[in-house]
């Protein structure tokens, strides 16, 4: 079946299998920043935004996204220039193996849009679906607070 | 990927229901659970998102929630989220993560009849009704809906009465992202210090959510700040629980006493 999806501001008209998952479609199209981990809606590594809201692409049928807008991690940096969140993650040492980072950044972008000045508790609550096996979350929380401040002062 | 032949998006409840009667067909709303299905027989998914069932409408005595409403919309709706003095907002926030709440729908959560569903416990505590379509529209209590297996029916709407009295939700889980080992909802209306009406629902026993009527009846007419200990003992005697990977039946019984104690303290405040 054919679907029309806008991905990172670019229109795509794509032939898909009816039972295909958005994660598979995105990676096939080259959006490899979207990570494949648990496949059971449990880890957050595959998070993308649909119409501005973070969702799990491993558990979203591509057919259901026909006519909608998808934003992946690739859509948040500007021609190779890192976003404030990505920069702060580097500066705070909040990425070790890096596997969880694309999903984390996509979720954190939605948080800062909804709430430009989140406190530590609000960050932990919003990001509880983005599991990280390496960092222990403290540096990630710090990075998001730093990015929020940079964005408010921009 | 799940191996199916077609993914259809009907735009009326009637046509969705007709397609739903064809063998090896399954409705899909948020898709969180359907995407996990590993069935060789499944041929067709019927997406319910084009049925115009994504709404929250406030009427004089109740709210009407379309079955396709996302759990996140329940939290962001100013009037509905404050129902029961913030009961809805606080309790729905206990479910999954931001991503899960942006995907899971009210209809999918109820229709799946999961034993560990917080959604069912929360809506049963509020005294909700379900509208279903199976050839015609019918309205039944949520409590009756989950105990019957209405094959092929489409859940179209939930009606939630405006709650007077106090309402609290307690969930015990091994982490703040895990499903409940036990969940409990309590709604109490008071006449001065005395309990006038009570509704007590316990879910993830691990069986389906159930009202604990013996304890409800026991509390009526008693002083709210003096009933806690006896009610907590009684629930442990009367509740039916089971053993699974998360906890034993005995553990769940003890837990029901603790969660009720906590809930009653919050209600009495
Ligand atoms: C990682 C994870 C954590 C979770 N944590 C919690 C939690 O803490 N608490 C909690 O309560 N829940 C939790 N859930 C469950 C989540 O709320 C369910 O995914 C949700 O209940 C299913 O909603 P859905 O819209 O995605 O349904 P779908 O997956 O689309 O459908 C589920 C079932 O219902 C049927 N169906 C769907 N819509 C209708 C309808 N309108 N009428 C009739 N049948 C229908 C489908 O055919 C299917 O059988 C969790 C789920 C996941 C994956
Ligand atoms: S891969 Fe989607 S949540 Fe883990
Ligand atoms: S940095 Fe390795 S999982 Fe998060």
C-alpha cells in the first residue's frame, strides 16, 4: 500500500507492507538515527515525534501515520550544527555508548517545547520512558537543564 | 512487522463493525498492544482512527470521552484532568511514560481487558459507563463490560460522571515505569465525618479490576478517620488474589491492606 508522510519537512510517497512498523520504514529510508532496541515499547530508543508528540516508532504502524508529520533525530540538528540539547549532552558527559541518545533528544525536545523551564523532577518524570544502561541519568538531567537555560537565554 | 494482508481505515462505526465481523480481523487504535501480536492467522487490521472518536465533551453532569482519545489528552484537558480534584490527572500520570500515553487510547485500554490495567481501575472508581457498537449502540457499566466477553463489539465512548466526594488512586509497582503489582481506587462521599457512599476498586490482583463490595458496605456510616484499621484488615480477608511473576497471592493480600490504609488516610485529610 502507498502512504504519504512528511519526514523532517520532506514529503515522501512510499510503498509499504500493511503490517510494517514506522521504525522499519524510517531506517529503510535512511533515517538510521532512529534506534532499534527492545521492539516492545519498553525502552524509548526508537522515539520519534509524530505531529510534535514523542511516540515509539517500533510500535506504530506506518499505515497509521499516512498524512502525518514525523520528526526524527536527524531533523533536530541544523546542517550538521548540533542543537542545544545535543551540545549540552556532549559537554556534560551524558552520552557513553550513545545508543539511547537519539530517543532521549527527541523526547527532551518535546519537553522543552511544552515546558521551557523544567525542574529536575519534571525532567525525570518526562524522560522515564527513555532507558539508559550507561549513565545513571544524572548527567542527562543536568544536560537538559543546561540546554533549557541556554534556550531561554537565546 | 506483522504479517497481514490489509490495513483498512473505515470512516464510519458501522462499516468498521461490518469489516470486523470478517474472520481473522482485529481492530487497532493506539496499536501498542496490537503491534506485539504474533499470530499467523491475522489477516486484517481495522484502524479506528478515522471514526471521529477523539474528543472530550463536558455536559452538565458528566464528561463524554471518545474511544480514540489518547491518555495524554485526559491529562491536558483543563476541566477533565481536574475531575475529582485532580484525581484524573494524578492517576493517569502513573501510567507508562509520555510516549505510551501519547499512543494508548481510552478505547484500546478498556477493550483489551488487561488485568493489570490502571485505566480500568481508574474509570471504574469514577463510576464510568461504556458505549459499544455491535449492530446497534448500547451503553453498559464498565464493570459489566469487562466481565462480559462481547465479541466483535467496538467501544465508541466512555461516560464519566462528575465526581462529588473524594477520590484517590494508589499503585504499587516495582519501578515507576513498571505495570502495577496491585492498583487501588477509592471514592468516598462524606456526610460530615461519616462515610455516606464508598466505591473501592482493586486491579492487577492479577485478575481484572473488581469492586470490593464487602469493604464498601462496611465503611458506610462509619467515621472516616476511625475506619482505616478495620477496613484494612477486612480487605485482606475478602479480596481474591492470585500469584504470577510479580507477586504471590499472599503478598497481594497484604498489599491491598496497605494501599487501602494509605488511600483512606489521603481521603480523611
Ligand atoms: C511498555 C508499556 C507499559 C504500559 N504501562 C501501563 C500502565 O502502567 N498502566 C496501564 O494501565 N497500561 C499500561 N500499558 C498499556 C497501555 O495503556 C495499552 O497499550 C493500552 O491499554 C492499549 O491501548 P491502544 O490504544 O494502544 O490499544 P491497541 O493496541 O490498538 O488495541 C488493544 C486491543 O483492543 C482492541 N481495540 C482497540 N480499540 C478498540 C475499540 N475502540 N473497540 C474495541 N476493541 C478495541 C484491539 O483489537 C486490541 O485487541 C502499557 C503498555 C506498554 C506497551
Ligand atoms: S525499540 Fe521501541 S521502545 Fe524499545
Ligand atoms: S549512553 Fe549507553 S544506553 Fe545511554
